[in-house]
C-alpha cells in the first residue's frame, strides 16, 4: 500500500505541475507530453523493483 500511495502522490503532483506550467505558457505542449511520458516510464520501472 505504501508503494501505491507513493506512486499516486508522485503522479498527481508531477502531472499537476505539468498542467500548471502548460496553462501558464511556460512549457510547450511537446515538452509537456515528453515529460509526462518519461515520468510514466520512470515510475513504472521503479514500481517493478522488489518489495522490501
């Protein structure tokens, strides 16, 4: 459950920041999409590690 909670908070926080930066015009859509997809891969790979 701790891993699920960490994943959820990280995904919501990072994607929320990307949306905010996109709305403010700081990030172009292509950069936002790249960062979103890269973070999805990174979090997915981290989730595949062994439980302690």
